[in-house]
């Protein structure tokens, strides 16, 4: 065996720890309170020196022995919690009537532990020191408000740490909270003319004044009207020439000039109407 200052006899085995737990139960049955406490102290020391992973049924036996120690110290809350931890791991186990006669306080406590709902789990912090086992099961989930045997096994298979705890505050400092994955924010997709704050990246064009619009329409109206008048004059001259010397080309030119003047005249009328309805001008 490899010995250490904390474990001079070397690592203990699961069978040795469970044997001390069974001796503690026998001491209680014999009304040997001193023997009960002595064996429970050995259970605690043996757990700290464990060299192997316990089975869940073995962890349940350790919790049942601890429940008796809490009971004789008038700690019924602690006894109930230990029995709940045991029944969570080994629900079909029944206490012998020689230890817990029906109607007795131990029997009642054990029965009360059965009616409690499954405890809410919580997550232990992780550790880089090795693999975590809780009551013989690999993982970081532990029952909230109940005792649990936590063990850490190094990669080479040796035991790094082994204790019964009742909350993460009892863990050594080398248990560390797992870091949350880095969250990289997704950049917002902005229009090409927008800056990150939503404002225009380029100055917006000045709004067109209604007065400018109205003036533009009147100018367009005048230009179209002048163009129509010019085409109409051209059509009249072409018609005079055609009357003197009728030709096919002269008739075609006259008709084209006349139709052009009609089109421009219609455009001038439309622009004039638009200019009339556009707001603006003197108030």
C-alpha cells in the first residue's frame, strides 16, 4: 500500500469502509452509543483514505449508518436527510425489525424518507484534477440538501479526494466553476448607407421645396406650349405649300406637324393642371 501522512495505513478499500458502517449499526442495536460514534469516526477516516470508487449500494449503507449517528444526537433533520440519500440509491432496502421495530422512531424516520419526492439535483463545479463520482456514479449532479459521497479519481486511476458533503461549499478550492462558452455577438446587417447607430452614413438630400416643384411644372408647361405653337405654325405653312403644289410628301409633312402640335398641346395642358394643384406659392 502507498501510505501518506493523512492515511498512514495506506488507501482503504470499500469493504473496509462498509465493515465499519455495519459495526456502527450493530453498536446502535446494542445500545452502545460510544461504540456507534467510534465506528462512525472510523467510517469518516476510511472514506477520506479510500483508494477505489464505491458502488451506489455501498454509499447507501454509509448513509444509513450516518443516519443513526445523527439520530442519537437528536438531529432528526440530519437523520431524515441521510435516510433519504440512502433510499435514493437503494429504494428497495428494508431496515431489519431488530434495528427498527414497527412504530419506533427509526422505523418512522425511514418511512418518512420514502414519501419524500426525488430531491432536486444541482451541479457541482468541475475540477481539472480528475473525474468526479457522486455516490459511485460518474458525473457532477448531486442531490440538493442531501449528503453525497464525492470522489475524484486521477487519470492514472488513483484517488485524489473522497468525502461526504452536503453542499458545494464543502469542496476544496481546486474545484472550479466551469467556464461558460464564449458568446460572440452576431453583427447586425446594416444597409450600405447606414452607420452602426442607425443614422444615415451619408447626408440625405435636401427635401425638394413645393415652390420649386410648382415653378418647374410651370416652366415645363410654357415650353410645351411654345413647342406646340411652333409645330402648329409649321403645319400651317406646310399646308399652304401643299395647296399650291399638292404632293404626297407635302401631305405627310403637314399631317406630322399637326399631330406633333396636338401632342405638345396636350402635354402643356397636363403640366399646367399639375402645376395648379401642387401646393406652394405665396401664403
